[in-house]
C-alpha cells in the first residue's frame, strides 16, 4: 500500500478528527482565557480570601498532570452527580489546566505595567474598573501576548489527551487506524505532520498577527 | 453522593508507593536523556554546516509543537513495523527524553546566547580550542541563567509521565486505572494520584527556586 492509497482510504477519517481537534482547541482556548483572566485578577486582589482561592486553584492545576485532571473530571465528577459529556469534559479539562498557567501570565503582565500608569489613572480620578479596563489591561495584554503564543501551542498539544476519554479527535482516529492496519508510520506520522502544520502555519502566525495588531493599537508599533 | 473510603486508601497505599517510585524513575530516566540530548541538539544548531543546522532546528520545532502523547505512540509502534520491538519502558523513556531534550535545547540556547560576545572573542584571542572554550568559558556562564528553565522542565517531565501509561508503563496513572477496573472505585485512586503529584511537585518547585537563588548567590550574581 503506497502512502497515497493510505491517504485515500483513511484521509477522510483523519480530516474529521482534525476538525474535532480544532474545535476542541478553540473551545479549550476560550475556557483558558476566561480562567486565566479571572484567576489572574483574583491573585492580585486586596482581599486575602479571594487571593487564597486563586492560589489554591492555580497550585492544584499546575501541580498535577493534565491527564490526572482529565480523568478526574470525566470519571470522578459523575460520582458526585455531575455528569459531563466526554466532549465537554475534554475541552473543559484542557482549558482549566492551561488557564492556571495563563493566570500566572496575566498576573505577571499586570504587575509589569509601570507604576506611573496606575498613579496617572488615579490622578485622573478614574474608577477602579475603568482604570483596569482602559489603562492597565490593554498594556498588560501587549506584555503577555508573546508568552501566550507558547501557551496556545501547549493547549493545542493538550487537546490530544481527550482521545483517551474517546473523544474522536485526530489522535483518537489515528490510533484506531493504527489498530486496524498496523501502518504505524503512516498513521502516526501523518498526525505528527498535521499537528505541526496546525501549530506552525496557523496558530503561530495568528498569534504573531495579534501581537502586531495589539501593539499598533496602543501605539507601540 | 458517594462517600470517601479511607480503608481503601490504606489498602492501596503500598501499590501507590511502588508506582510513585516508578513514576520518579521514569521522570529521572527521561530527564537524564533529555539533559544530554538537549546539549547535542543545541551544539548541532551552532555548527557552521547549514543543512545540519536547518534540519536540527526544524526537528526541534516539530518535537515542540506536536503532542507528547502522539510521540509516545509513534516511538512505541513504529519500531515493530521495522522489526525492532521496544519495551514500554524503553519506548517511553526515548519519547519523553526526546520531547524534553528539544525543550531543554531551547533553554541551553537561551543560556549560551546570554554569554556576552566579548567572552567568545577573549577565548579566541587566547587561542583556546572550541572544546575548551565551551567547557571552561561558555558553559559555566551559560548554566546559571538556564537553571530556572531546567528546573521547570524537571517538574514538567514528572507531570507528563502519566502519558506513558498508555503504552503500559506501570506508573501511577496506570496503577490508578487498573485499580478502577478491578474495584469499580475511581474516586480514591484518581484522587490519590492527584494528591501524590501535588505532594511531590510543590516541594520540588520550591526547592528548585531555592537552589536557583543559592547558585546565583554563590556565583556572585545576586539580582
């Protein structure tokens, strides 16, 4: 069987899997961004209780493995009556995990905004909320976008784990193809290339474009 | 609502201690491979032979932007297709060592690039050989800035060892899944695995940051 024949036979399954991988990746990214902003801001709160909750969340999710968290959410939560569909459990686990890493990026970026900016906003009599949304966060966003570029790649890679709870993503499909055909190089090799192309030619350029767009927007082109 | 069974925890404890040892072994073994491989990868990128530099650069990018899980499967299943059968342990250590070797090569690269150009020029002016320049001048200076990254990836490799369970390495995750299949209890095994990971990775992260500060102090590089 030549490689072309292999692709003709199994290509459509892999394409379906790739679509699911991309969907999981996009949803996980949304979850991660929300979690990161929420817990990143909570870490900077003046209230020690709020800060404590965020710290515990971040340490738990960064201190254990994504796979452990995924299995916990999928196998243990139903025991407490919270039944999640495998599709939801998949992107939720990846998003919650990566969000904890993102929260530290958010916190670091906000702290890296020069002190003068805070003082100027205070001097202009801005409300706390307005100061955060209009002055601090836009600048923090520019600071944190480059490390987010790496994190987003980690999210893409993380979604491969959802195959282990039978979400039919690319990883899952090539595993099935491998079991059926034993053509491991073709199956896994193709998947490696697809993930690489997604990361290198889609995710990274989008993040770079976003970096350029944001720094232009706040006048740092 | 399901109740937590302590007696199950005590019953399972010996098995989990054993499995935790294997997890640490996998992390340690994989890291040892990665430390050496990372050095090879970074030195290969610094040669003047451009095809090699380009190939290694792309290889590192490929490894870094594809899932470890996929690489684990690739290494484990591709061998037999060519008549080379690897045990789960061998395949797992190769895959994880390769993955983190690529990451560490980037850490080393950052370290080497942080050595001022004048150091290279001085070494050249003193007619030091390439090997001597690296061993005595560059690496000692490149190491301190690399320690924090190396430490992060040590904790990272530890947390990624559960992925080896998919090819049958009997570490913590594999044990927990086996217990779940035997007893239909998932709450205690998976929670115990999480707790063990926390109990090891949090102190490890703390010790690494202490070590980093200590190195900076001893080398007189206090920030």
